[in-house]
C-alpha cells in the first residue's frame, strides 16, 4: 500500500495537481491538510471518477483536512476525543480526520502553527498536541498512522538555520518535547530514515530555490505498522515553482510512504 500526506494549501486551487499526483505515483491513500474549504465547495468528481472515496472536514477558508482512498474509507471520525477548541467564541477547528483504510487506522492531522511563543495560539498548539498524545496512546496496539503537517522541527537538522529560528515557533523545547512524547509512548517516525530533506519551503525570497526549508511533515506509525514500512520519499518536484506541473505549487511537498502487505 502507498500512503501520502500533503499540505496542499487549498484543494480547490490545486485539484489538478492532486489528481496528477495520485496518477503519477499510484497512491492508494492521500491525507491532505489545509484544504481551505467546506466539502460542498470542493471539486471531487475527478477523484471519484478515478475510484477514490473522499472524506472531508472543513468549515471555511482556513484549515481543513481530508482523506482520499481507493482501498476503503470506513468509520470516518472528525476530531479526536478531547481535542481543544480555539477562538472567541471557541470552536473545534477542522484539523483532524480519521478513517480505516485498507485495515489501517489513518489520521490526517494539521497541527496548529503556534504563530509566536508568546501568542495564545502557541498555548493552544501545545494543548492540542498534549490532548492528541493522550488519546493516541490508546491506539498503539492497532495498526495506526498519524500523518500530516506537525508544524514542529524535531531537531536542528530539520531547519535550514537553527540560529535564525531560535526565537520562533516550531523549534522551541516544549514543542519538540510534545512531538517527542509520541515517540516515547511507542510511535515510530518512519519517513526520516528513507526520506531525508525538507518538506516545506516558504514562498518568501525564493526559499525553495535556495533550499532554505523545514522538515515538518511526518508519519508516526504504531509499532506493528512501522515494521511494514519498506520505503519513503519526498516529491520535491511538486514544490518546484519552475517544475513541469501547471499552476503555482503548494509551499509543502508531498511525503509518500510504502507499506508491505
């Protein structure tokens, strides 16, 4: 089975790229983040014509997650138990959707950005990760994958200039500890060994062309599922603004993971 995760930065704007990605890599399941639309706003006919089922969680032009599968899509769950809300009035943002696909419980996750270490959104981010960890710790005995945009650089090697980011989010000790907590519990990050390199490059100042990126898109697998990982790669060509694909790229590249039967 081939699973991919991609922060698409607007599914409506990049539906042609999504369809082409599925065709090009023969992807069985694609987890998307930052879809930025309600389900009724999305052009899904091309996906369905290819034999994919689609589950979407989205309420407006912000956030949004989706699962696209050609190996089944069962027991769809929007949000996880205890997921924090945010805003005034507070709402449960569209940041998590799970389903059973090909016998695997797969979650597409869009972890809050945090904005700045002194921003309330940072507190929300840490709380969101803590509540996800508390719930996900109960899933370790089943084939489970937590995939998506984690908005954390777990090590200094995951950021192009650690000194430049010293006072920014994504690299603070509490964020790294929150990410590391999933590993302490038994989840295995399965992409790094097979797919080194960054997954995100800001549009600012030609950062892709200068390879000034971040590694923030990951797949955390339960132990039994991690044993099935046979390879992974980052489709950096999809991020290349001068690449062969039509239209503007997302600021993230898809991460693709292969599983043995």
